[in-house]
C-alpha cells in the first residue's frame, strides 16, 4: 500500500446520488483511504438487532472502484436513541447526581453492563460483515475517548472492587491513603464512595485512585471491543484517535493493545496555540508506542469555535508535512465535505457546504502529488531523538489536584507548565524529543532526560533514574520531583527524597510566590559557560548544597544569595536540580551547554517560527524544514549539503523558505 | 376617554386608611388610570375556591370617585402557596432536572394542566366580578411572560406531540433535521427528549424546534386566559406587558390576539444603555401590531440594581414624551409608592417608602398638565416610517445558538448586533423605522428595507424580498443572510443562496476574525458619493461579483483588495450585500446616500444625544424634539416653520432645548 | 498554670514510635498545652458503639510526662464513614436539592436527629473517659462551625416550627414579613418552604429569618454537646474555635454559653489581608464575651492556598505578640508537624513533613523564652477600649442580602465595608476598639460609638443609642442606619427614621453612584478644626438639616452643595450622620477631632505599618509596639518613659523597632 492519504467521509450525510462525484473528486485529489461509519450506529442498527449494512457496502464498493480503501470506525461513541430510551441508565451520572443528556455523543457510562453488551454486539456484527472485505484495512475503536467519570451505582460497585483488588485489606487502604485524616477510616468496603466535588475537600490519595479507576474503566471498555475484533480478524489493524495533550486518560495504557496510535490534529482549535505545544502533541503521540502513528483527523477548514479563522493558503500543506516530519505514516483529513446539519455544522472540511472544490481542495491535491515523490525516501524511516522528557499520567493527575484554583495548582502551575518550559527550549533549538514513561521504559539510550516536576516517585522510577545517571546520563529535574509516593502521599524524608544523593542537595525550605511575584536567578558561568539572569515564577526552594555545585543563585526575594539550582556529578553522569519554575530561556542555556559539550546535536540552526526535524533511515535521513510564519525564512546550512527532494537540486549555502514554506531535504550520513 | 395617564398601584400593600390619600394625590397629579391586582392571587383566593373581592371592589370604588379607572392584571404570574404545596408539579423543571423555587413568581410550567385549570378559574372569577364594572377598562394577562423552558413530563409529552403534528412522520423529522449526524435517528416518537444543556452538543435543528415549542407553549398559555375573558366581555381591552428587546418569545405571536401591546420601559435598568437601543425597544413594541401601544410600566425612580442611580430632574418627563413620540397612546408609571417589603423593595416608584410627594411627584404632575394641551393634536396621529428592518424571532433563536460562547455566537455577534449597526445609523440620522416580519408582512410600501443577518430563509421570505426589489425597493443585507433553511440546516447551494441573483454575487470563501481583529473596508465613491474607510469586525466574506458592482473593498486582512460589499441593480430596485459586520458609520454613509437620492427624509437634522420623531395626522404632524443630554442642544430648522405646542409660539430659526428638554412642534403639511 | 503556650497535635497521624520525640521537642520549645483528637472519631469509634481510647490515653500520658496538658476536641466535625453509609440522610441538602459529599468534614445537617444522637454519644463517651484526667484542662466543641443551611425535611419541619414559635399566627407572619408581595400569603404552616436560590427572587424578611434559623440551628447543635459535657464536669473549660470576621453565624450567641472564645488566626490565609482587618478579627473575638480569649490555631507555616507564601523570619513571633497584645491569654500554634496526607497536606505546621526542627521551630522556642519574662506583667491585665463599634449579625445578613451582585450589595458595599472605614481610621491612629451588640449591651461607658450602617433598628437599639447621646456620648452613624425594622422591612417614616431627632436631620433623597463614580465631600472646618476634601463612593444621600450643623457638603455630583454629613448636639452628647460611604481619611479627621478635644487617647503615636496596643492592670499597663513591615520603624515617646520588659532598660526618647520587631513596654500609671 502506498502512503495512506485520505479523508474522513460520512456518505450517510449525503444523498446517494452524490457519492460517485465525491469518489471521483477524492480520486483526483490523490486520496487512497477514507474513514467511514464512525457515528452511524442508528443507521446500522435502527432498532435492536436489526442490522442495515447495504448502504455501507455500497459506499465501500463505490470508493474502492476509485482506488480508495477504508478504515471503519466502531460507532459506539454515540448511542442510538432506542438504547437510551429503553435503558436510560446507560447515561453517565455526574458528581452532583445529574444524568448526562440524551441525544448526543459521549454520554454513556463505560461500566454499564447493558451498554457494554450492546457495544460488543454492534462491533461483532460489523466485523463479521467486513472482516473479509479486502477494502477494509483497519478499525478505529469508538472516537476520541475522554476520561469523564461516572458516579452511577455500577461505577461505585466497580470502584470498590477495583480498590479491593489493589489493596487487599481495608487496613492497608486506610493506612496507605492516610484516611485517618479528618477521621475517614473505613470499616467496610461498602462505606466507600467516589470523591465528589469539591475535590479539595476530599482525600488526595483517593482522588488519585478515582482518576486511575476512571481511566482504567475507559481502557477496559476499549479492550472489550479490541477483543471482539481480534477474535475474528488479525489482518485488519486496530487503532483509536487520540488527542495530543489531552490528559484525563492514561494514554500509554490506552495505546498498549492497539496496532498504532492515531492523532486528531487541529492546530487552530481553541485559543491560538504556540508552536511548541503543537509539535509536542505529535511527539507525545509518537512516543506512546515509540512507533509511527497516523493522523486520523487533520484540520482542513475552519473549526467550530467562535470566530474561527480559516487555514491560510499553505497551512494545510504545512501541517501535513509537519505531521510526517514528526513521525506520522498516514494522513487523513477531517472531513471531506462540511456537514449541513448537526452539532458540527461549522466544523469545516476540505469542501464547503455546497460541495464545490476550491482553494483547500487544490492544496491537498497538490500536496498529494508532491508526497508521491518523497514517499520512497520515507519508507522505514523513523524519528530517533537523543533527548527524552518523562511523561507519567498518574503524575499529571496528582499534579492537577494539588489544591487547584482555576487551571493552576498549589504551585501556581498548570498540567504542562514545567514540561513546556523544558520542551519549549528544546523545540526552539531544533532538538527532537521523545516522551518516556519511566515506570516501564528504560531511558539509558538517551543523552539527556528531563524530569519536569515528577512529583510521584516509586522504587521503579528511582531505580531507573539513579541507574541512568550512574551510567553516564544527564538528568534535569524541576521542583517537587520526588516529593510524593505513588499513593500521592508526601514522603517522610527530607526533600528531594530518595534521589537526594543523586542530586547532591537537600531542600531546606520552600515558599510560594503569589500572583505575579518573580525571583531572579543568576546562572553560574563556570558551570554553564554563560552567566545569565532568568526569572523564576510561582515557587522557590532554598537548596542546601551537599555534594553538588551551584548552577544558579537567587538574586532577589527572601532566599537572596541562596542556591536555586544545582549540578552534581554522580557516577558517570550529571544530575541537575532546579528549585524554581524557571522560564524557558534558562533551559535554553542548559540545552546550549549540552550542544556545546557535544552531548546532543540540533537538526538545523534555529530561527523564530522555523521548525526542523529529521526522519532517519539506515544510510540517510530526511530533513524537514518548515516555516510557520507568513514571512520568508532563511537559515544557514552550516557547511552541510542537502538534496532538495522536490526539485532534486543541491542545497548547500542556505535553506530558503517562503511564507508557510516547506523543504524536504536528503541528508547523507 | 382622555389620554390614559396613570400609575401601577398595589392597594393591598398598604393599610386601607391610606387609600384615600393616595387617590387624592393621584387625582392631583392628573392621573386617570391605574393598573391593579397583578400579583394578588393569594389575597383574591387565599384558599382553593374561596374568593375575596371585597377589598378590590373597595379600592376600585375609592379610585373611581377621584376619576381614576383601572386595568386589572390577571394574577397568574405568581402562584399562591396553597397551589404549590398541594401540586408541587406546577413548578418548572430545568434542563438539569431541578425544580423551580417555591414562594416566588414566574416559577410555573405553562403546560401543566393543573396550573392551567387553576389559572382559568381565577381569571373567570375575576371577569365575572368585573366585566360589567364601568371603571374597569381592560385586562393585562399575567406579567412579563418569559420564555423559560420546562423539562417536566407534561412538557416532554407535549413536545413530542408538537413535533408529530408538525412533521407527520419520523422519516421526515430524521431527514429534515439531519438526525443522522452522530447517529440520532429516531425509530419511535417516545425516543425523543428535549435538548438538555450544553446545547452545543445537541442537534441545532431540534434546538430551534425546542425554542419554538417553548415560545408556543407560553403563547398558548396566554391564549387560555384571553379566551376566558373574551367569552364574557368584549368591552374591555386585553393586553400584556412586553419587554422591548426581550427575545426569548415570539413577540409577534404573543401580540397577535391582544388588542394592543403594552411596554414596560425602564431606561436606567441594568447597565447604562445607549440611546439607540432604548428607542429601538419602542419601535419594536409599536411594530408588533403596527398600532399604538401603551407604556404599562414607566420608570419613575431608581430600580432594583446594585448602586442604582435615581432619574435626574427632567428625565421622567423626557421618557414620557419619548414614549408618546414613538407611538405610545397611554402612559402608566411604575409604581405609585415604593414597596416597603418583598423582593422589589428597592424598585422605587413616584413616592418613596414614606409616601411623601417630592420632586418626582411634582415632575409627573407638571407633565400631566402639559400633556393636556397637546393631547388634541395627537388624536389619531400615528408613526409612519419609510424604512423597515426585518425582525424574525426564529432567526434570533437560531442566531444565538450558532456555537455560542458567552453572549456571542459563531460569528462573534450577539443577538441584536447586526440589527443595531443598521438601526443605530438610522437613529443617529433621525430616520424612523418599522420592524417587519417578512414571513407574513408585505414590505412593498417601504422605501428601504434592511435585512440584518436574516440567516433563516424560506420560500415566503425569498418571494417577499425578491418581489420587493423587482418592484423598485432598496434592500440591504448583512452576513449570513440566506445561509440556512427554516429547519436551521445550512443550504446546499453556494452562498448567499436563493437571493444570489438578486444580489448579483457569490461568496467564494469566508473566515472568522478572532478576538479584536478588524478589517478595513473602503467604500467606492462612485456608488456612495463618498469614499470612506470603515472597520469590519468578527467575520469576513470574499465576494465574487457576478452582476453587482463593488460597494466596498477590503483594504486589509487576508482578503485584501477583494470585494467586501456589493450593490446590484435588480428589476426596478437595488440590492446591497455587506460581507462583514461593518460598524455603524458604514451604514450612516448608506443612509446619507438614501437621503441624498431622495428616497428617505429625516425628521430633523441630527445632533449628538438629540432625538426627533414625528406622529402624522391627516393634515399635519406633530414633531417631537428630545434632548437626552445634560447640556443644551440647538438644531437648525432648515427653512421650516413650526408651532411650539406648549407656548403657541412660532419656531423658525433654531430649535433650542435645555438639559433633558423637550419641544413638541406642529408641522403643517 | 503558666501562660498556655502550645500546639495542635494529631498523634494519630504518626507512628507511635515518633510520639516520644515529638513530646521532647515540644517540651524543649517551651510548650505546655496541646489540642488533641479533634478529627479522630473514626479512630475513637471505628464501628458503632465500639470505643478505642487506648491510643489517646497513651498520647496524653506521654505528653503529660513532658509537662504538656491537653484540650480535647469533640470529633463531630467529621462524621465517620459508617454513619454516612448507614444514615445517608445525615448529609446536608443544598438549595438545589443536592446532597453534601461523603468522605469529608462539615457535611452533616445540624438538625438531623440521628446525627445529634450519635454526636452526644461520642461526646459523652469521651467525657466519661477524661473528666477526671488532670491532664485534660478543657474541651473544644466540634471545629470552626459554619452557617451552611440545609434543606432536608428535618430542617424544613424545624424551620416551620421555629417560625410558628416566633410569630404565633400566620396572620402576623403574613403581615410583618409583607408576604402579600407577589401574593405569597400563607394559609397553612405546611405551605412554608425555605427560600431557595436565587434569593433575590425571594422575600427579604423570610430570607433573613432563614439565616437566623440556620444560625440558631448550629448554636443549638453546639449546645447539645455543651450540655453533655457540663452534665459530667465543671472543672474543664469549654470553648470553640471561631474564625474572626466569619459572619454566617451569630457569634455572640455561639459564644454565650462557652467559657471563653478561641480564635483560629491565619494572617496569610487567602488574598493578602490589610493590617486593619487582621487586628479587627482579634477585637471581634475579644468582644464576643468582653473577656480574654485563646488563639487555638495560629499560623506557623504556609497555608493551603495556591502559591502560599511561608511566614517570613520574625512573623510568627510578631503574630504571637499581636494576639496577646489584643487580649489573647493562650497561644496554640497550628499545627505541630505538617501532615503527609489528606486534604490539608499543604497546611504547614511548625515542622515540615520530614519532622525536622528548623527556623520556625527555633522562632517559637525563642518566643516562649521571652514570654516567660513578661507573663507576670500580663496577669489579670485586660484590654479596655474607649471607643466602640456596633456589631449585629442580623444586620450583616440583611445587609449582604440587599440585592446582592457578587460580594457587593444594593449600596455597592460588602459586609464589612462601612465598618472597616471606621475601624481603619481608629486602627491607623492606634485607638483601641470594642465591638458591641446594642440589642443587649449598654454602651454608656464608651467615649464614642460608631454605628456603621446599622440598617436594622428596633426599640431596644433605639433606646440604647438615644440614651447614650442624651447622657453625653458621641455617636457616629453611616448610610442606611435605621432604614429597616427588625423584620428587614423598610420603615414607614422619613429617613433616618426613629433617630431623626437625635441626628437633627431628614433625608430628602438618595441615589446610587454606579461603578467607579465618586462624590467629593468637603468637611466644614469650624466643626472638625480642619477643612479637607474626601471621596464618597457608591451612595449619596441629600441631607436636610433640621437642628444639625453641616459637617460636610457635596462638592460634586447631582447633590452638589447639599449637606452630606451632619453634626448635632443632642442632650449632653453629639450625634454625627454621614450620608455617603466616605473613605477612611474622613474618619481619620473625625478621630483626630476626638483626640484633640480630649475624648480619646491613642496608645502611641502612629506610623505606617506600626501597631500599638495596651493591656491595663490595676496600677500599670503593658504597651505592645509592633512593626508589621520589613523596614525599621521609630516612633517618638512624646515625653513618656517606658520600661522595656525584655531588657529591663528604660525607653524614653524613641521606640525603635527592627523589621517585624516587637517591644513590650511597661507604662506606669
């Protein structure tokens, strides 16, 4: 199969007489794949047990005649009205006892046995219908799982069982979660209820367990469908469409039993996003399985937010290349033609409501022609970063629940704040990054590992990181790393806890910095080769240097002239600890130091709005140069020579990019 | 009967011994009308079926002895406690399943059969008691109906029936509302539930139907009472007190079976309002029946908002004249004496809590004396605008529900935004305006018709507007006009849809303009006689001129130098299309162009804070000159001569107005 | 017993093997008291009727061996899970019908008979166990009572009975609460329901009654426990920990049957507080019983708010002295060691999570050593202010419910706004203040009494204040004083009502001043000796002077040149009325005038951030000089000589204070 390139298509939204024209236009655009049937349950099974596949068969047939194969979505994200009417208890109950709304999607409970049963039946019916159809290449389970909790009785019972299975005895639960606080020790498993809002008035350990249970419930619900499909077919792949930096589910677990991850990429969704988090979404997606992923929905028009701007000429092409550049091995645009009705009537596709091909159609068509030329160079190429950042969903949940106010926690930080400080510095320097889960992934093959506020620490993680430094790794940690155990209980030891010897420090005292208060930290030139002043926000720790050297001192604030960041040689490696939420520029100094000492190598020189990535093959690599700005950009090649894969010409002085321009370059090893 | 001039009076709030003094003071103030009994259900019927009219008889008698007649309010806006206690299900249920609060007003369900029955009984008892009383001139139904939805089982059942009556078959409902989206096709009428919040996750067509059903439910509830009254009396008028720009009910339908509309006018309520929307409220009220209306509540003191300011000396008189100037044929102040207790204890009346007549009493007394002199000139005079603006409540509801965020929709606009752009320009030029409902009102007699973002379009409206232009009318439309059908489904044709040939354009592409982004549009001098630059906000459409000429081009933004507004000669008329939300000044250029070419004629020259209107009689007209500012204003008469109806003197050079000043002038035809 | 100095201790949160070390460290810190067992119900009674006191006996024993006695908290603030599971109806129901969350504290209904019974049983079991234990000196009931209302059926029934007991007949209830408004007259007691949100749509008189009932319910719940304890022991004191300016309960009533008030003092909790309200909290606490109080929780670390700052070096000591300076006769820090788990894991104590004594431990240890020296001088000394401010909780509730928007009411003011204007002026001048409840406290012994917006007025209060002025007192009142009766109904007379003759004025008119609008008021030099201009906010009254002289005139606004504040000689005294919310500086002029004419005497000269108070003994007094700033402060002694009680040296020229410095000085009479 050639590089999968296509679109999400909903033939059921349009009259049959239009289908042929759609298929022809898709074919001309160079499409070879569509995703189908994702929300069609009420059409596939309009009444209990009454299946209608004829329309879908016909659509598949018509598309395949034009060379287009299909991924089928299981339609369980939206229960048909007849299920909701006959079994209203399939609807989730929220923490205030309110039932989710009827007549919409994502309103069901993942632990409801009736809904699970209905889900398995429709999936099995579809699999039996299409398992042998050569035009069906894979399955997408449900759609964009979210971690909404449910407080129905099924869930409460399941939660109690889940806790019992994990803790064994109430004594252990009471003890390990500190339930003596406010006198909440249980004397019977049935006394347990899930934590209701406001969570700040509930036990933090059980708050975290409830999040874990909820995430597990959704993973389990997905697995029920995976099992049904796998029972009947091994030829077709199974995937799910993930949402980048969405963080309410343990994405590592959700990805585990899938063949590959898919990503729904909407760069202009919501508020204007910075470039670094956009790139970071791709890196997380790729990192979940350390394997190529698909884009299952790529923005191809204005999306459904107030005053939504349309993609400017060149942007859809740019996002397509960016996705491939970061590891995507399939591109599916969302959606073919903008729907005329329903809640997503303004979620624009490649075609507008009138179905007339215009500028955006021409752009994806042109892109498909270009892609054909470079595809051979991409085969079996992979992204292989030298730097890793830890990503632990348990930690995000615990972090977010630390005395939250709005979207900030006790430390004044949002979920991704400390991560983005580090990632932003690496991104701006064109250094590629993997995200690693240190409870089960060994990190030894990375040159440097950033540990942004990994508050939760256990033996597995401690051992992994300690051994990493001992063997020569460079570890960089930010505030609260190691401050709690896996039960979300604060450690008994002096901070930073079990890795104190690795960092060579102790934390004497800490304080919050309310509001817009900032501290200045001055880096020590002898350590970082430059002596700069950076700002620290929200939080300040007074470090006592045991074995470590100072990396930065406080210039201001109540800890003035105390150590703020440290660097320790431990074993064959180096461990850096940063005692405040330092701004990105501080980490840029660190990255530059890593570059200078030869530990890591940027893909290309850096420039504002310029992104460069590399996909590596056995004997060469493909370098992507991407201009995210509306101005032209020119960067030096620094002595290297590249082959421009679109023109075949050599590039050896400068790489020049027009507005939203892209260059795909061959780098010989 | 002389010009109705009076006050809302609640004798039941005061000791009987005070009533005589009140009647005497009212008489001295020149009052001849009161509204009574509006919230007195629990006093009129303290226990089921036990009626007490003696106190009301006595109050009516005492007032009539002082020459004061009465309008009676049916007291159904506030259920008495005994109904709520014995039938708690009369209380509305909100979208989250919560019952409305006891012990307050406006908490009942309009579809509850028990409440409807109790309502009809109390109304019938009152009508039987007062139908022959010569001092009772009319009835006000309930009080300030609002369009609150109810999710009780009665309402759910009624909604299903309403849909069934409208669509006939589920196939049609599924098809016309696009219920295939997210797989919500119904297989049984009982599967239907009203859309619960958040509505952005529900079907837009059914969202609109639910709003229509809710509005219809309230109109139907009113009709039950109208029928009871009409069964027994035809001598007394029936009205209801409307709320200006309130938009949750179809005010045209609510007004249809009433004798006249009444308006509750609180110019200083809530946030400081601009002058244009205040005037617009009156124009909407008059337009509902194209007939004179009453002011049933006119602010005469500070109203119940935090830090409420008192009307300044002269303002109550000014608002009184403004109301008459725009078509009111009756003035009733709210309220006589400020209530000492209850939820409206700070909704001040003419008298303060202590019942002592002071400055505000003196002002309404003086105003009554003036009014007596001008009343003869007002008789049978009417407001007769040359310009109309379309007003369709279905369209407002659909507009508001387009992907709302806060009080802004997908286009970044609030309900009245585009209307106020047009109205504001006409108001600032002293051009009077009617609001028309194009599904049933012919617009041919207007010189110009503005169509501000009339998104919903059907055959009736298309035919009305097309024929209007063909026959010589001037039509001005703003973005999204014609973009959807009456089911709130986006049209299949290229925009602007069925009127594309009338406008002579096609819309190639559009984009939102997030946040405070603006585009500049430069008008074309050859079309508008002036060449100006104006700002467009929130939304930009790239127009392709088929037959039309450009009226304005984009000077900035991604559509720079594309056409932004067009003007097309079609039939004997002209059709203007504006592809962005242009600021008021753009429409002022258009109004000035209409004035210059003689299509329309302003009442008087314009000045900041100066309002001029005209009431027309067979052989003369009365011109009202109103100064809303605290400074004096002087405008030229432009060669005309007027007679000042207060002084009898001629005014021929300038009209001079003191702070909050008013001149009532006779203009000979 | 020496000066009670200690800490809140939760031995149940720590392994027994640590207890001895804790006791030793406490002993070294000079502690002689702990509070214990406050939230330990689920440990004391893990199953119904199964009591476990062994662990507590052991902790008490270990502490007493180190010279530390204990106050026991009754553990009822947090129901154990077995009660909630077996009797879910002990959980409160909110105004929307939602049950309070399980597994937390402060979630129970004070009128639930089951919960009351369980509460009495655990309290009785504890009292029987410890009434004869010489190491237990007192009891704290529950923890930080709050006035949360409950809408369960028990509460509804109790509310009906409470109203019946108060009003006797429905006729009186209907009449006195103005239930005729919106036709809400009751014909049966069972028709009564508590007011549900939004309260702005409910009857203000019943809103107030519901607040009174709720407050009474909590006071009654406390009394049940007081009665149980008093039945068995009279040796041990009974207290409760109050929360300063918390205002949802009638603190005078809550304090009435306790031996002394305790105060939980967290100066850095929530948003940065100004100094005046911090001091005011102490003055309210002392005033509740006009008797020394304890600090039961004094902040000794960062508290659980986002970005919480740590107390700076010297601050804990400063707050300790400040508490004693304002009348505290016991200091208990919160808490010993920061808890590692539970909802308060970031409510830091003296020790951090690791239990290592650091800077904060050293500070409280040093403070205990100092205290030992000054304790003899404090014995039997009391705070004895010359000035009083009225404090009526009924008035706060009524005030807050006057058409609220956010935390502002109809007058644009928050609960404490007018009080803080007056208090702030007195505080800045180092004049000490008592808070008095004029319905039962005679105010004659004060030189001046401020009456900040005492809206509610009845015969008791009128008589108290009138007699006070007649006999020579100086009364200062701010807007709306006397505007309503005790039923929260506006008076029928012209404002300011029954005290009009005392103030010698009438209020002709008033207006709100929306938003940031301000009026300038110019004081009359002949009255106040200075002629200054101050700003007035939110509200303006036009005063007509009957007998009074003008104290200030409006310089701006629509009442320009009308009287804004007045001064009237009445009997032997003076009554001042202020018709706008004047800023603090206006009251500073008034305080300076009182000082100049010799009515009152400041403790020491004033300076920014400098606080001075005095505790008086029979023959001498102890003056506390406190520096709340990070800079040094020096104030003149003004000819007086003091003895510095720490050094024994004489201080006669200037009192010099370092950053956060404290001087305790002996003043000979």
